[in-house]
């Protein structure tokens, strides 16, 4: 079963410095029909204006992953990390027992376009930690590239949840298949372009909740970039 979450149906707020879209209930957008999907709690697509950002704020007991599509995002946290996240890099932060952090667009002229995603951890009270890594783009060209996993498999980032996150950049007409183990679920987020998932058309910023499917076939109808979640 595939349930589509169309881009235009998401929650939306434009704060001037931040133009943000919420797949699931978040902040002032509350929709009891779209609270979460399995361990996936937040799927926010954000555009942050030049020289603007999120001031220092706290988190706890959440796995937070960030992916930049365009521009750059400067990260600082209470663990002493200070990094700039750019396209092609993936960031994972385990808030655990509690952290504070800030995210800022360091450019004076260009906006930053990003996804920030939260997943519930497998248990509470995890020691906070942070990782950031650049993954070779050729390894996700028309194939799925593992970027986070529970056991940091194949050089992926560690996530404290039974979840695997994949990225792919696809040429128009290319197809990818993925076998979903019995009892598992998936979420597909189209970051750019258009694809067909098991016969269901999805466009830029659309998402799809997937259950009771054993094989996923994703075909790009235009050049596309996707993020696939394998979830319990």
C-alpha cells in the first residue's frame, strides 16, 4: 500500500527569514492525520534567507538528520562541534540526554535549501553525539547509497534506531529496485524531479508512506534526487 503525501498538502509557514514546509505536525501546524510515520517524526523542507538561521535551542531524545540541497548551513552545538554542511554531505545528531545547537546560513547573498528530519530513537537517554560526512556522488548515481544505519554499515553514519536511510541521484528513465523485508515499512521523499513508485507518480517534494509491499521499483521520469527510509 502506498499513501501519497503531496507537496501542496503539507503544512506551510513563511516567517520571512524562513520558508518552511511540514510533512508532519510541527510547531503551529497540527494535523492529527499526519503526526508521524513509524519512527519518522519530522520531515521539514526549509529555505533559510541569507545571513539568517535558527538561534541556539535545545533538543533531547531525538535522532536528527540534515541534508542540504543548495547553499550551506553552519552548525554549532553544546558538544563543541562547529561545521558547515554543504550539498553532498549528510549530518546526524543524536540529541539523547540533551543538547543545544544553532543552525545558520553563513552566506550574505544566497539562501540555503535543506531538509531536516527527526526520528524517534530506539531508547531514551542516549549519550549525545554528532557525525557529518561527505559521501561520493558517483556512489548514488542511479543506485541507492546507504548514508545512515543502526550499525554504521558500509561506512554509513550511525543512527540509534532500526532505520536505514538511502540517497540516490537518478537520470531520466533510470530505474532502481529495492526489496523490503517482511514486516518492514518505507518512506520515499522526492527531493527533486519526478519518479514513479510501483506505478504511483510522485513529483518534487512529494512523499509516500509504504506498507505491505515487498519490492519497490522507482523509475525517474525526469532527472531526480530521492531519499528512501527503511523502517520498522
